[in-house]
C-alpha cells in the first residue's frame, strides 16, 4: 500500500539489523527503538502516539521473555507488530445495524476528502453483502455534488434520492428526513446520507452537520478523512468530534503517496475506530479496515487473509471444480486458461494482490513496472483462435499462428510465447492436481521439497566422473556445493530463500511471464 511505503521501508530496515544478533543488549534495543521513533515522526505520526508506542516496545523488548527467547529478533518484530495493531484499534469494528431497518449511515468530513465517491463505494460494498442501500443527496452546497452522486450511484447500481438540484438550492435537513421516509416506503435496508463539506473547519459546516444528525439520529456517523493530509488530520478529526461527533473513521486515498501518519494517529487521538479504507479510484477499491492486517502490511509481513478473501469473491467454486477435474484428466484447454485469467482480473489489481505477499515491500519499483495489460493482450490472442485451435493447440502450424497474430494485433513471437506459457502452466497445474510440487523453469524447487527420490539423485551424483587434475576437481566440487546450496534455498516464486527473504526482480519477471507475457 503506497501510503505506508516509506514507513514500511524504514521500520523493516530498523528491525533488520537485529536479525544477526543472538542476544540483544540494552543498547541494541535502544538503537532500534530510536530508529522506529524517527520513522514514525517522519511519517507524520503525532508525538504523543510515538512516545507511547516506543515506550511500550522498549519496555517489552527488554523483558526477560525476549532475552531468553531462541530468536530475540523475531520476538521484537512480534512486539512491534502487536503494538501497531493496538494503536490501529486492536480489533476490527463492524457496522452497527439498526434494530428496525433502515440502518442510517451519515458521512461527514471536509470538502475534497472523497465523501461522494466513498458513498458510492460503500453502497457497492453493501450491495455485495446482499443489502439494498439508498443514497441521499444532502450536499446541496458544492457545485454539481448532486449530479456527481447520481453518476456514482448509477455506477454502483444503487438507488438515489435527490429531490433538490443542489448548487446552493434546497434544505439539507428536510432532504435527509425525506430520504429516511423514502427508504422505509421502498423497503431499503440501508440509507447513506452524503453531507456537505468545506475547505476548512468552520461554524456553519459544523452547525449544518449537527442539524442533520439531530434530525435523522443515524446509527453510524462516519468521518471521512484524506490520509494524505498528515498532522492536520488529527486537528480536523478532533474538531468534527467536538462539533458533530462520529462513531467511526474512513480513510481515503490510501493508495496515494502519503506518509500514513493520519491512520496511526486518529485512533489514539479520538478513541474512535477506523472502520473502512479506500485504496484506489475504482468503486471496488474499498475494504473493511482490519488493524492486524494493516499492521502486517506496514511491517511487510503480507496480508494473505485479504488476498484469499478477494480471490474467493472473484473465483466461481463450481467452475474451479470443473477446471480441477479437467486438469486431472489432462484435458485443460486454452479456453480454460482464458477463463482462469479473466477470473484473476475480476479479483482486482494483480499489482495490489502481489503487494499483499510477504516481503514484496522490497520490490516496490518492480511492482510499479508490472504491466497488467499483458493479460489483455493474451486474451486478444486466445480470442483470435478458432474453437478447434483452443481445444488443441498442437494443430497451430505456421500459417495459423500468422493469422492469429494478425487478428490480435500481435506478432507470431507473441503467439509462440503464449503457447509455451500455456503448456508450462498446464504442466504445473497437472503436477499440483496429482499432489506433486510444481517447478517453474529457471527457478529452484520449493524449500524442503525434493523432485525425484534421493536414491536417484545420489546415483546421479555417483555416476559423475571427477577430473584427475586437482585444480579442476576442486572447481567441480565447488560447483556441486553451489548447486546444492541454491536448491536448498530456492522456492517456487523465489519467496522463502532463507527467513524473510523477498523474491528477486528476476523471479517477479518470471511470474509476470507466467501470468501474461513480457516483463
């Protein structure tokens, strides 16, 4: 996540220095805590939060439990992770539902924080949960705010109530009350009220928001804050808490190049939980906020749970079962390959999903250069084939490949590359389906896994002749040792070469080749 990029890099660097220590001294802990303090302050985390956080980390890191641990460095990482979870809110806080529908959610915040877009994202997310949200346009001040909400509602597939044109015309309190009545009559179980913002905190803004809150008594008041405004976020949050009060916080623009201090400060400063995070411009770039998962992302430990959830939403279980059966019967076709890639695209940005893998923070530049359009090009090639060609790629002779290349706007080399990748993918999936461990060409085997029996490997080693020349013999032995070390430390995607090691740029390029083409 780009917002925490610099903070994540600084924190992981400060903790990395501990890994070579068999036992931690007080000076080791103090040095690490000092680096953590600098990293947090540079990330715009408030001073009070930094003092409390580093104080707890130091106290726990110097305890006997850590000193007597087999791996004290890992214990310190665990402590930092737990304390990050704590300042981010501890446990996830879910929406409070009304006893008698509709559940009313009021959005508040400054102009430019992304409230209107957030209203659409929340509506789409609620629809995905099986609810029937109604968007109510109560921002009657900002030019074209009502029109924008209408566009966002249409994109989200949600209903909208907008009786007033806005642009300074209409009473937002009356619209809010009428919106609740509309939701009840049309049996909507959620109402999302989009209110006006200002460029800064002022008495008129607070009074209007307070009047709307008093009139509709919402079940949730969500304070929408731009994660990129740094220290000002805390002052703004406190002003809204005093003037309107809110039950939860939504962080927007978490994909921006911000320092991230707002997320780490607001919870402690206001005592209100962060409930949702907006992670991109699309309406689907929205997720519930999990403090433990966010802490893991900040420390570059990955977020496998969110990755799994996204995959489960995108992949059809029945379709996956059919494909698995085809793979087992060696009947996997290019049509199946295309279907799998299309489902992968539905799961969201591949860049973002790869960023959730542990250790990928060190690959920031390579991830940025990851070209997701290659999957679109791959789809174009497959869709330019006839049904018979998709079913049996072996019939693809030179003239057929030339026709496919022209039809898809690609080259024959691209077509050849796709066929090769398909054959590799089919072979890998077949190996997995039979309970084996796949090996990607050019990469080492999975750690702890052997491809072939030890007896065969030993027999192979025995049969190799050694040179009678002492210098050449030493060179041969050094080569065998290097290969053994490489095999022992390699992994399917380069992840796992020793504790906490990240995939290399070469590995990332190979993964992209498997997914869709050129690196």
